[in-house]
C-alpha cells in the first residue's frame, strides 16, 4: 500500500501523523511512504530524517493525496483539502464529524473511507487513540487556565495555587475521564482547590481513592453544576460521548452567574463543546468573553506542544495504521472490531451511530460486515 503523510494546514497545527520510525517499519513491511515536504518541521522532524527512514519527499500536497492509497493526518481536512478527495481513498485521522456536517457531506459525496482516531473503541471500552491527546489536553487545560487567570490576559488576577494566607483558585472540572483526571493531577499539583463533577458514582469513588481525599467529588446534575460555577475561578469542560456531539452541560444563564474574569476551558469543543456559550477558536485568536467570563475553546490544543503530542499520538496510532496497510480497510475491520468502530464514512455512507444521530442522518453500519 502507498501511505501518504500530509502536512497539516489547520491554524497553528504543527503535529504530524507519522514519525520516521513508523516510515521504517512500513517500508520493512513492503509499503511505500510519501511525505509532503516540511510536514514534520513543526514537530522538529526534518525532511532529511524522513528520507533516511526510507520515505519519498514530495513538494506538492496534491501529489501526496493523489498517489496515496491511505492518507494519514492528525486533524480533520480543511476546506482547501476537499478537492483532494476521491472514491476509495482511506483517510486515517481525527475527524470529529458530529459538529461538521459540511465535511461529512464532502466525504460522502467523494466516497472517501474515513477512519476516525477518536471512535476506535477497544473491547475493554477504552479509546486508545483519543487517550494520549486527552492526557495532553487535560494537562494543558490547567496551564492555559492559569495563564488566562492572570490580569494582563483578561482574568481575575488569581494565582492558581494561592500563597500562605491567601486562598488558592477554585477549579471545577466537568467529567472524570482521561481529560478530567489529568487536569485534576495538574491543578492539585499546583495547589488549587479542585472539584470534580461526574454522573458516574463509581468513577467518583475511584477518583476519591486515587487522589486520597485531595479532590472534592460531586454527583452531576444541573443544580450542582450551577452552584459550583458560582464560586469557580476556572472551569474545565471535559465530557465525551464517543463520536457524538458533547452534551451542553453548562447553560448560558449559568455563565451569567459566574465571577467576572473567571475562565472556562472547553476541551470538548472538538465535539461541539459542553458550554452553550462555546464556539471553536484558534491558537491565533484563542479567547473571547461572554458575560465577562473568558472562554478558551481552541479545537487543537495539543498542537501548542507538537513534539510531545506527535510522539505520544503516533505511539498509539501506528499499530492500527500498520494493520490497515497490511490488510486493507475491509480486512483490518474484519479481524479487528475496534478498527471497524473507527470507520465513520464508507463508500458514500455514514457508518458510525454517533455521527448519524448527531446530524440526523441515516446509519448504514452493516456495510462493512458484507
């Protein structure tokens, strides 16, 4: 199979979908690898390193997309890339289609077979290709929140950990999954007062044990969320329904009750966000205010630390990429049910229930079983 590695063009997206060690492994397995020139520079990987690993370097993105049987990326294709779509092309990347009907239309019309990292679901219930970036985003959410709580950046002028004689910041985390747990680790480590809100009582019990009572756990409902927001300095939204739009846990009227200069970081923005006041932002223009509350809703947060993020991501994605290359899409899905869960579009049809439900479209999940 011919594997194409496209350079990311989303705003400040500096990760890359394949590192040189992966090129070598694919070449040793009999595959050809085409890398767009400068694709790895943002992650401190040079064209020379890719060439030494056995890749061919192509100058034109169009040439990479045209020649490849499978294109591996990090983020969802941007409008400028839609023209590269063609029937039978396998696209392996984060897609986050639920809030993106236009991209879904383009993939369906071109009959692109879209395999989304974020919906690959193993039998133990884990999301292995979402986990590493969730770890990064969770830890970053606290760093970002602490930065924007500073007065010159628009915040209340609160030091996250406080000092002796002055209370620390009040941090509220919505969702006790991978993002929320990593955010709690960072916030507690920096000395903040942390409240975790989740609907799963067993998960709250686990978190109470993990953090040894240093974390306040609260069962999730609209009242507890609303009350917690009134005193919060920083709120981190980290809820997830795989493949589907994130639930809007925080309503507009709740934001109005928050302190002026408080900060919300919506890590769920890739799936539409969990605050009613959220809309996607970029690293170039990351924040805006609603009712005096600073919102940070950058949809590719881990791109700010691309070296760490690229290697963490490709550690997880590469075994699945190799399986797709060795067996083809249908063969890989037949032998590995987790990969079948990753297929969001196939031959012009939507094949993931979360995407179909979020967009009110027909589901054709049986296609890959034929």
